[in-house]
C-alpha cells in the first residue's frame, strides 16, 4: 500500500491520521513518517482498513434495522 492509497482510504472512511493513530495504537509521528520512502506502511494496515470499513458498514446497517424495527412497533 502506498502512502497515497493509505491517505485516500482514510478519506474514504472519514478518518483522520490522528484518529487512525488513536484507534490503531500507533504514534501519530510514526504514521506521518510513512510518507517517506524509507519508512514503509506495515502490511497489516491494508487489512485493518478493510475490516474497519466492513465493521463501519455493518454498524450502519444494524442501526438502520433498529430504526425500522422501532417504526414497525
């Protein structure tokens, strides 16, 4: 994953680098260093972002289902 792909994915997910740092337990400075070619983005980041996206979509779906259930009562 390139730094541009990482940045684009964060934007798509509505996450800032600071939020990603807090959620992932990484230091913000470390994440900023990934922009340099000498510091590569760890392999786990791509799958973390994929599963974060899935979880976010699942949460949104569950919320909509709960809203519809409350309307049907």
